[in-house]
C-alpha cells in the first residue's frame, strides 16, 4: 500500500506535551470583574460545563468518558449548543474552540460571563480569545494543526490540566500513558489499513458503550470529515432498546463495528449485544482499545480510529482535510447574522 499522509497525527505526542505548558499556573487566583460583579476562580464548583462544537466539542465527550473511570468530584456536562444548560448552580465553564471563531461557542462563553460563572477559554486565538482576554478571563492558547480535529491533543490535554487544578480529577499520573496510547496507535498502521478495507462500500454502524461515547462519536466524526463517509453511532445500553431492532431487516451495506475497552463496565453487555446482532447479520468487527489506564486506551482508540479514517479517505480518493459544507454553513450563519457575535 502507498504511504498514507498522516497529516498531524505523528505530532500528537508533542502537541499534547506543548499544549499543557500554556495553562496558567495561577489559574485559581484569578478574579475577574465584569460590570462590577466579581468572578472568583478560587471558589468551589459543583459541575463542569465543557462547551464546544465538532472537533473541539468532542473534548467534552472524552473528559466525560474518563470520568466513568476516574473518581471525578463533580459531574461533567457536555454542551454542544449556542446556549448553556439552564439552572446551573456553581459551574466552571470550559469553552473550547480550536479556531476561536465558532459562533455557538462564543455565545455560550458570553452567556457564562453574563451569568457570572468562572470560565476558561481553550483556543488557538480568534474572537473567543479576544472577547475573553479583553475582560481579563484566562485563555489557554494552544498550538495549531492543519484543521481543528487534527489538534485534538492540544485541546484535550490543557482541559485535563484544568480539571486537575480545580481538584475535579487527578490526571497528572496518567498524562504520559495517554501519549503512549497515541504512540502505540501510530505503529498500528497495518491494522488501520485492514480495518479501513473492511469498511469500504458500507455504512458503518458503530456500537459503543456509554463510557466510550467519546471514542465512538470521534470515530463517526472522523469518518464524516476525513473520509466524507456517512456513519452512525449507537450507544449502549440505550441503542440495545431501539437501533438493534433494525438489524433484523438485513439491509445491505451496513457494517457493524464495536469498540471495546479493556475494563469497560458495560463490556459483558456489549458482548451479549454483539452475539444477538451476529445471530441476525454478519458478525460485527471488533476494535479492542489497548492500554493500561483509561486515558491510554481512550487515546489509543481515537488515534487508531482517526488514522483508519485517513486510510479510508485514501482508498476512496477523497481529500481528507477540507470540509467545505461546514465552512459554507459557517459563512451562511454569518451572512444571515444569526448570532450576535
Ligand atoms: C474541522 C472540525 C470541525 C470543527 C467545528 C468547530 O476540522 O473538526 O468539526 O471543530 O466546526 O470549529 P472549532 O473547532 O474551530 O470551534
């Protein structure tokens, strides 16, 4: 097979390491005065809202996965909207936008400020950085990549450090293992080629457990954006109560693929579901997430599956980086002045 262009993936370990250097050491000492109201970053928080879209928003899904394994002290609320969830009590808001120009995320950030919540931006720059920095709000500026989704470690690693600084999760001991997961996946190109070959001419149905939701969503998004390929994710146990009913139709062109982590709480459940699926249609493909820590297996998964989608793009002769319809939608939203940002 011809060499696959791995775009920024070979840089992922160094992106992860570089990006955490930019989290301000004194973030808990910040006090911001917004129109006479003081937002104090040293206070206790009782939830963390991670807001962002697409390749930035998936950081929230990944953090939420990790909290199924880690002893996270407060719930992580993943918000992919232009509004924040209502009736939050004492949240910390992390607004993530690779470009810093995503209207939904800027609107959510503004809402956090107007509601007096401590907020931290994670971005390469753009309007988000300007809006927040002008008000004295901390912004973690992260290294650039060829497109938002290829900068995942630059967005995820600072977020994990922020969780650590706020006493929500103890992550420091696991960061290197996450990098080992990325490195391991970078060596599994032959396997990625085999998997991509299996997905050709099919609609992938990705089965994943709640505690690996982030890996499943990221895989689907990478199939969509890198290979311009349609796919769906079914998250169990819920998907076992509806999506599974459709396997009896023997529709042509569906390819079932399950993602399983080494210590997933729902592992036996997923195995049972796969046996049932196999009794109706072809046996699902299984991707086993390798790693000795939750972060390692998670990072192995997103890296390995991301590379698989680059191989698929190559097999389909599709240019992986550009995502013209997303750009066009952003332009149209701008033109129609849907968002006051
Ligand atoms: C493109 C990509 C998209 C963007 C999304 C939000 O590579 O991954 O899903 O991430 O359109 O844009 P940002 O990340 O700049 O806020």
